[in-house]
C-alpha cells in the first residue's frame, strides 16, 4: 500500500477490541470462513488449494516469510470491520486525528518570506473534516501522492495558518522526505 495509507490503517487497528489470530492455522481458518472456502483463499494468497487445506488442519504450521506477511496483511485487512468502521466514523465526525511526523516541510508564499524547506517534527491534532477527507480518499483507492497532498493541505490550514489566524497568503505546503509518520485516533 502506501506510507500514509498504512499509517491510517495502523491507527484504526489500535481500536480493535480483540487481537487478530496469530498462528498460521488460525489465520487460514479465519480467511476460509470470511471468504467462504479454500479456493478463494488460495487464489488471494497465490498458493494451492491443498496448501490452504493443510494449514486449516494444522498439518503445516510455519509459512514461508512472504506467505506469512501476505497472510497477516489479509487477516488484518478483514479483522473486526464494524469496529474499524466505527473508529473511522468517530474520527471523521467528532474526534479528529493526530498526525505525528518528521518530514521536510516547506511552503509557497509571497516574495520576502522564508519559505525554504526544512525538516520539522510536528505533532498536530487535525480536525474531523481533515480526517474524513483522508479516510474517504483512502477508501476510494487514492495513491500515496494524493494522500500526501491531502495531509499537506491539512497541515497548511491547521499548523501554518492556525485556522486562518496567520499566514493567510500561504499558497501551498510541500510535505516530502517523510522520515517518520504515525496517526492516532
């Protein structure tokens, strides 16, 4: 996926009420139940149907590293969908989202201002409308570039312009060279 998309997913996963299955057999059984059979699971994970059946029966216990990563990603993507939806809805309507980042930030402003890009470490609480834009774009399959643009617009409004109290002539914020990025609901 993408850096920002993965960060949003991790933030939502913190709202889970139960841990996702950890063993390969339990993960396979969960996916088989969710997808309604071993054949769709095999297609999704790019393994044979017989391999899926063996994991379900605990005949194979330790998957290859690449299969283990795919298996974990697919289980977490489907785990507790109602909790996930509720957490996103709360962040998009009342709670907002906190972004903690260390990245190169700069902006385009009128001549005479110091708009040179520099590395900054920011922890900023974004209002619900920005969280809603991020989650909506992610659900619609937006690219990492588009998600970064939305985050930059949110940082411009909240951090640089302070909700319209300063830097009113600021045109564009550049959000690049991300070293660290974490979201919190």
